[in-house]
């Protein structure tokens, strides 16, 4: 059973979901919440903290978006391993003696961790993000649905229009070359017999 040391201040100007997010992220970074720990259910944690389920859900979703938590269907959220931001780039040490290089050894060492698990939450504009997300979902509720299994109809139509133009242009060029009795393949010109539909 997870025992959280989270304390929220309702009188603070910082929203409760943000306070909960910072508190849980800190516990994950410090190792108090170890990797693999199953988080309490949203309703249970909301009842324990005397906050709404939406507050807990928003904090959990933010933690999942940044790689602190993993959501599993019908299993809730599980703590992921926290990877700290690199403290600085160390120049690679010069080898003292030439060593026979294996092809895998020729790759340069990784200097920057660009994974989402090392994002500094203090730099992210949560209020702006939440406001924009809320506005977008209110104005386009269809974004919350599964949509068409074949893909977005507007995107499919745009691709079909583009490919239709490209194919028409290519067909016209090939038709012109066939009419002239020439086809270019791989940089070489070949003489072809004009079919004229035969």
C-alpha cells in the first residue's frame, strides 16, 4: 500500500492539481515512490486528500505525460523509473592507446538525454497548457472520440487530392514520352513502341 506524504494548501494561489503534481513528482524524484509502485486509484486518493477526482486525474495525466507514471488499462497508474537531467557534458576522454574498434564502438557517446522523463517541470507553462487544452476540447469535442478507423476524413481527402494531382502530372509526362517513343528509366533513355491502345 502506498503511503503518500502529500499535503495540499487550498488557500494557495497555486491550483490544487499543480500542488499535487509537484508533490508527487518530488516523491518520485527522491525515490520515496519507487519505480514499479502502483499509485492509489483516483477516487481513493481524491477522498484521502479531500479534493475532486478531476484534480487527481489532472495531476496523474500530467505525470504520465512527462514519463513519471505509466497508465495501464484497468490497472491504474504505475511509477516509472526517474531519469535525472544530465548535470553537464563531460568531454570524452582521449584513449591512451589505439584499440581495435568494433563497428558498434565507433558511435559517439550520448551527450544529451532528450527523453521526456528528464523534463524540468518548473519550466513548463502548466496554466497556459491547461487553458489551451480546455479551450480546444470545448471547441472540438470530437477530439475525445476514436474517430474514423481509416483516419481523419479531411486528411484523407487532402492526401487523395494531392496524389491525384501528382499522378495526373506523372501520367501526362509518361503519356507524352510514350507518344514520342521514349521512356527514361534509371537515367537511361529507352525507345518504346507507341501502343496507341493496342
